[in-house]
C-alpha cells in the first residue's frame, strides 16, 4: 500500500516480501509503564541490521497490553523507522485478541497507526469450543473487515492448544483474499511444506491476494533452528524469530545464504543458530531482555507482572554456552 510518512510527506510503497523478522519485546520502566525510547532504539537497530519488526507479538507481551498501549507502540515503531530513513520497512502488528470484535478493532487501529500487516493468533481462551468451522469463521471475518492484510499465527502454546492444520490453513487462504500468510510456531516442518505446496505453486493462481502490500501468500517459520531448510527445501519465505532480537545481522546473513543456495556457508551459521536458539528458548522473554540489557546497554529488562525478571545466575550459564558466544562473535563481526 502507498502510505505517507511523517517526516517529509513522500509516498512510499511497502511490500511484504520474503525475509526475516523479530518479534520486538515491549520494554517497561520500573513502574511497568512503556519505555518508548528503548523500544524505538531497538526497532531501528534491528531494521538497520536487516531484521524487520513484528510489534506486539508474543515476545512483546501483547496480552499484557491495553488496546491504547498497542496502538502507541505501532505509532512509535513507524515514527522511529521513518525518522531513521527506513520508510520502506514493513511493520507487522500483533492484533490478536479474545474476540473477533476486538481483533477487528485492533486491525483497524493498526492500519491507522502506520502498520502494514496484522498478525492474528487464534483466540485460545475458549479453545475447547472452537472447532475448525469456528476458527475458519474467525479468520475470515477478521480478514474481511481488516483494512490491512492479515497473517495467521499458529502457536498452540499461546492459544490454548489450538493447532491449525494445513488443510484448514489452505481453506482459509483460498476463501479470504486478504489473508496474506501464516507464521508457524508449532515447529511442524511437514505442515509448512504442505502449506507451501498449496500456496506457493501454480495451483494457487486462481486465488489472488487482495492487497498490493501482500501480493503473495507468505509462509514463515517461527524459530531460527530450521531457517535454512525452511527457505532452501520447503519453498517458504523466511521466519519470525525471537532470536532475531539478539542476532539480527547473523540471521539476516543466514537467510541471504539460504536464499542463494550457498549451502556450505549457510550450514556453519545454521548449526550455531540452532544451538543458540535452543539455549534462548529455555530463558523465555526475560532471558532475551536480560541479554539485551547486558550486551547493548539497555536501561531495563523489566517484565510486566505476573512475569518475573530473569535470574542472573541463569544468565551466567547462558554465557558459558560456547555456541551462544561464538554466534555473538559472528554477529559483532558483521
């Protein structure tokens, strides 16, 4: 879509293309109020390293935020990127909520705030009462009402165990032309391959996308530990990875090598990424915030309760991991 940035009034065409994204943490001060300065600095630093932002995803503690707080973060992300001259960087905004009504309201607010794509997780509170037809209706209703393209987000661990299967994803994609893709944080490589077989091949030509912002259906993995096979062997388009907050340049380089088919060089980075991803997954959001505070001087690693801050003792264990530190050396060398 064409949009006017807040810096010089020029119109910019932002298009959802294959790549790598990081789900941006939401930073808080000691009172658990938004730390917008740290947030904005982090968004720009990652984008300059080739890592695009997902704002208010799971790592962003989206379900701990009010509607207005989410909108404020969408606005600040666009403002920060435009201020850094990164006008063409696509912002994916987390707009999933407990009801269809609120999810649509967040999609509309995200579009008004300068976000380009909404990412929507299945509403898991009543997971046991949401069979396939209800889930399909949810995503179709949201997509039809949203002013910006909608990406599905499959994360059973954060949606009451709801796990969208490949048949349902394909059915939704065919019926709702404003659905622009899916992020798979279920770790199911076979599902990813089945979805791309249905949406990234000529058989999907009869189901064009609605928006020029998202001309193709994009399938993204949810972890760094299988980025190479995701891109090289499955026809997928990249990944949204929590690890991208710490290693943006190294993972962007891995994506570049995978896209070019430079297997030998890519494997070196993939081996380190896989081991490091496994280490960071165990630390959760708090571990990522702690690492950013220690190695980038961020003023806070505060969580919003009930989540607690990271135990520095566990941080010392993380630093003893040779793969974690070797990958950091590569990151700092790029």
